[in-house]
């Protein structure tokens, strides 16, 4: 008789709900929490998960593979942290992941809930059984040693931190299905967004990958991410990012996201039809 299939459960918990209620009031806090959970929903869907339960500032979802749950945790955290602050309060989540027998999804969800409740804001944690189910390529997401924390006392397995920085350099078609490479051209510089460099930053600060000199650009203006479904522009600026695609369509993305097509150009804070040395041209190659 074969062993029962393993099933991975992720629980995402909006951090600081009581503080939000105290600072914003019940109605505005509920709206902020719902916006967080909507971003979490999108992270689940983009990585092949299925929502089990949603409510009271918490969402649980199941994934057929722990690799996808780990990638979903990075995705949803980035989406939530892109939300604008609410009266100075930065919104974030904490995540717990556990892997158990498919026939016993309720205990697996309860275990993931305990792990999420013990996490710090913005922390992504996975149980030892979940880490053991990661493929060799995805194992680099997890810390090499279990966490030592009294909050985990009484658990029957160790708990490991998951690191977004490791995920950003993970290679292998098994983990990312984004098509081709996205080539960016700015003035005389050319760089690519691909599995080896899945995130590119744009803005006026010198630390960005693409440094925009125009005063209408923000210091940390936008970023382009390689995701399983393709390449996405995420704007974080004051004046927005203008996108012109190969079909002639134009869009202004402001504090939001926009999927990039096969080719086009970007204006960081200014229209893409200007004759402007700071235009960024993109093309799938």
C-alpha cells in the first residue's frame, strides 16, 4: 500500500491588526486588512495554490508542492509591502508553511497557523517536514539551521526561516516558467531580466540597476520582476511610470502593477512619447 500523498499548507497572517484598529479605527483597519488579503489571494493564484479559508486577517491555502508555497510566500509578501502606508503604518504579513498527509489537511493547517503566529512581521517560516519536501533547487530558500526561539517550544519538528534574497537568485526552469528574457536598454546600457537577475530596480538613486536622471523620476521609482506568469512592472513612485507597448497602447501605472508585453518603452515620471534620453526600452528576446 502506497504512503499518503503529502500536501503543503500555507497560512498568511496580517501583522499588527490590533495596532491598525487602534490607529485607524475599525472600519478603515478592516479595509486595509482586506487590501492585504487581496494581495495575498493574488500571490496564491499566481503560484498554483487553492484558498482553504479566509477571514479575520488570516488566509490559508493549499499547494500541491512545497516549492510553489515557498514562491507564493515571497510573491505575496512583496505584493503586500508594495501597498502605501496607512497613516505612517507599513503593512506586512507573516507566513507559516507546513507539509502533512493529504488526508489530514486540518492538522497541517493548524500547524501552519501556529508557525505563522510565532513569526515576526515580515518573516516567512516553514516546518522541517515542509523544508524536506523542497526540491534541491528550492532548498536554498531555507536557512541551514533551525531557528532557536521559545515560541517554537512544544512543536514536534524544527522551524526554518525562508529568505527572499536566496529566492531571487534561484535558477532552474522547474521553479520559474517566465518566457524568454526581457532585455532593457537605457541610453548606451543593456541588461537582461532573467533567472539569474529576476528583479531590476529603476530610479534616480545611484544604487538602482537603471539610474534615471530626469527630475520627474523618484529616487526608488519602480522595479521589474520576473514571475511565473511573465514580466511585471511595479511602480512605487510619485509621478507614475508611463508604458507604451508595441501595439500603440499607452498606460500610466501609479502605485500599482502592469504586465509587460513583447516590446515597448517606459517613461519614469514622464510620457513615453517624449524625445527623452531617459526612456527605457524593453523587449522579450
